[in-house]
C-alpha cells in the first residue's frame, strides 16, 4: 500500500494569526531598509499600479531584489530561522 503524504498550507490573509509580516524580520533587512519605509514604498507602488496588497507586495519584493542585485531564493535569507514572532500586516487603505 502506498503511503500518502498530507500537506497543509496556511496563509494569514487577515492578520489574525501573526502580529507582523514575517518579511519584516529577514527579507526587508536584506534590502537595508526599515519595514515601515519598505511597506510605504510597496503600498504606494501597489496603488500606482492598481495591484492588491498581497500580489503587489510580492511583485515589489522581487522588483527590489532585482534592482539591488540580490538573490531572492529562500536559501539566500541570512536571518530566516532566527525570528518566529510576527505582527499585523499593513494594508493599502
């Protein structure tokens, strides 16, 4: 008999499970930025390009990494296992 693997994917879209974006702890510091400054830029980019907050910020992460010539694969984050506490997400409104 073949053993089946169960996988669960969880994403906190409404900010009820975490206190901030996980990107605030590792990814944004990789850009040499403070989270508030990054989110202001990302949210403004989203408004300017009629993008929703989630997909707009995902695109902006890749855009910023490319501009700074930084790798953006999971294995490249220097702080990824260090932080485990999160705060509420910022929104476009």
